[in-house]
C-alpha cells in the first residue's frame, strides 16, 4: 500500500466543485459546464456515509466523481485529468475493455449496463441513454463510496448507486420507489492517482425488477 500525501493533493481527487472551478477552456458537451447544485443537495440529505476529509474513502469518491464529470460532459479525451489517457480501460463484469473514445461516444449508462431485460444498450446511444435516466430519475442517480478495502495502486471499493423512480421510463409507470444498486470496483491508479483502469462488478439484471 502506497501512502497518499494529503498535503499537496492533485485536483482530480479534490471536491467536485473545486474541480469544476479550476477547469478552464474545456470543450463541454452542450457547450456549458454542468451544474451539480441539486445533486449536491440531494446527496447531502441521502448519503449513508460521512467520510472524513482527505480520508482514503473521500479521495476515492472524489476521484470517481471527477471521472464521472469527464465521462458525461467532456467531449475531448485529451482534456480529461482523472485518467492516464493512453492506458485507460474500463470493463463491467469481466466484459469488453472500453477506451476513452468509447465513453465519449456511448456514455457511461450504455457501457456499464449492457443488454438486460429492461435496458438494451444495443438500441441506445449517448443521448437516448442520458435522456432515459434523467427522465426516470429527475432528482438524480447518485453514487457514493461505502467502503474501501485496499489502497493505491490497486484500490478495491464497495459502492452504492441510487435514485428515486419518479419519472417516465419507456412503458413503465413511475412508482416513486428507491432503486438501489450495490457494487464493487477495482480501480488501478498511477503514482499521481490518475485512473489506469476501472473494473466494475455488480448485478446489472435487477434494475426495475
């Protein structure tokens, strides 16, 4: 386990608002910087954890949140700061290893979920997937770190993804129920804490079951 120097933390493991404040001249999707105000408010109310500042759990959570900003809103992979650009790979449940260009083109929903009973990745693209989930979960589909089991360079993390099904999703009637997914990820990072690879493991068949 490599110790983390918390005296001089790189931007990509800092608070999400700090990351956005210091991202200049970025090619943003939709030509504007994302606004996480409502997401932050809901997260503060619903999160189960309160990780101490600069704890390993908080830093891992910040890193993945920075990655999430970039995966959803930065259209130029060369401007991503959370990853080692020429080495990055991401997979789900031992499947295909995707590159940055795949994420820019397809988005996280399509690549993380794949083809299931209730969601067909093969029939969606970045925009249709994003619209589906923003419609179904108008208050956001939030993510947090529950536990971290190992430190850099190979971080093993247990996480929670959740949202309230209060909007339209295909032919399903909104129920208001909380949809919660628990998963594990293996995050390999460089010496400066940039992501080299992400391996996600979770049950992708229980969505809306």
